[in-house]
C-alpha cells in the first residue's frame, strides 16, 4: 500500500511579486495549464495513490487554500503544522500518522512546487523506487544531470544493487561551485538531488529515532494523541520544541553513511521552477521566445501587447494591459500592488528585493 505525502510550504521568494508568503508558488498555476503546481503534483501521483492515501502537510496560513484546491482529499489528510519546522518534522508527522493505520506502509515525499514534463516516465521511476523501499532501503529519486548546475545538491552514487536499476548512494553533496559541478557531471557518478524520497514508514521512523531522538520522541507523542480529543493540545505543546532541520541533514546523510540509502535515476523533464527565467525556459513561448503566463487574477486571458521584442517573461496578474516595445531578455511581472522589471540573467537576485522589503518592515508586500 503506497501513500503520497506532499510537504507544501515556503514562499518562493525568487518568484516575487507573484509568489508571496500568504500565497506561495505552489498555489499558482505555473504549469502552462489552469492547474496549480500543487494540483498538478497530486494529479500525476494519482496512479500510485488515490485521494484517500494522499496527505498534504502545510502551514496554518495556507490550509484553507490547499483545501479549496484539493477538494477531493479527505479533510483529515491535510495535516496543518502550527509553525514552520523545516522538512523533517513535516515529513515525520505524516509518516507517524500513516504508521498508526499501516505500520509497514510505503510512503513517498514529493515537493508541491515542481514541474514534471513526462508524467508516465515519472510514475515508472517511482515504481522502481517503491520496490527498493519495500526491501527496507531509504530511497531517493535522482535526476540525470543535463548540465553543470550550481543551484542543486548532488547524490554521489556507488555501484548497482543486484544489477540495477537501483544504485547505492554513497554521499549527499551540497550545492557545488561551477568547477565542481562540471567534474560531477563529467564523471557520470552523480545525480541531482531533487528531494524526492520513498521508504517504508517503519524504517524511516526507526532511522529518525536513531539519529534524531528528540525529534522522534516529540513526533511519537503527537502521533499517540492523533485523532483523540487531546490532538490539538499536544500538537500545540510539542511542535514548537521540535528541531528545525531538513530531512536531508536529519536522516538521509547519516543513513547514506550507514549504507541504507539507494537511488534510482530519472529523466522525465524535472524542474523545480526556482525563478522566472526558468519558467520562461520550460513553458511554451512564441516564435520570438516570449512567454506570457496564464490568466490574470480575475481568470481572464492576459492583456498583453508585445511588439518588436524577444525572450521576454511576462506575468500579467492585475488585469491591466502590459505592453512591451523594442526590448529583450526581460522579466516583467505585474500584480495589484507591485511591478517587477529585471533582466532575465538577474532572476536569481529577485530574493534580494524581498530581503530588503523585510528590512524596511514592508511585510504586506512579501
């Protein structure tokens, strides 16, 4: 029995001003269709896990929007964390809730805000990962690198397990410099770490207890009170005491050192949609390379006029006309209360604007 867990948090600051703390990128239709990233994530995993075996872990401020977008999910499958504690606590909570009903279930954890081009190939890769998880391995899905990328972590792979397709993961590597990334890609022994994990819940919780006893103890207390009258009180008391740490650092790196982690490589058009430049590369463009994103906030088709311009990323989200004349390689984002204009090669730096707005105390804009 396979369960899907989707941690849905973060604010996507490099996609500001479209993505905000109160309405982050996973709630936006950045897929080239009317579906949000979250809805697309749930839909492509449906062949493996129907709605009753799909869980979303999200924050208090996003819970209502998640419920509206995923009306087919049982209300009890939307797990609301009182405050952000990073990915390990969120994933562990879901694992413990699943384990209450099915102690040896296999679960997969998949980010809410990624794009996948080939959903069928993606599902087949996950089926291989599930087989590895059933045997007691902590599985991760690695992405076959297409170029030296400094924005992703890497998986250092060892030999095949029983002739493949599973490979042992020797070590998790931090985001590298360009020169190091080049050496990784040329060696053929490294995959991008996409943050997709598959494991048996009992195996994961045992490894969590070995490496992170405080976090494991707190999650165990919460799970013991789950679906009882004390659930909210215990959650509110224990949750703030949990260590704020990612699942990579908390569990997977140590498990890899102990030989418990394996990977299966995937080539299915994965992208984490980290900034507007990337969005312009993965979604459909016109003959001049201009990409206009979806509908505006009212649901109408975008009002955009582009003339003698090329390689633009235009995000019209206010209902106003956005016009561009004689420009190239720009990002233009128009929302009700903010307009962003920047060169595409500065897309990663948009986060600096968000940081400055926070320093100024203009929290309503972030």
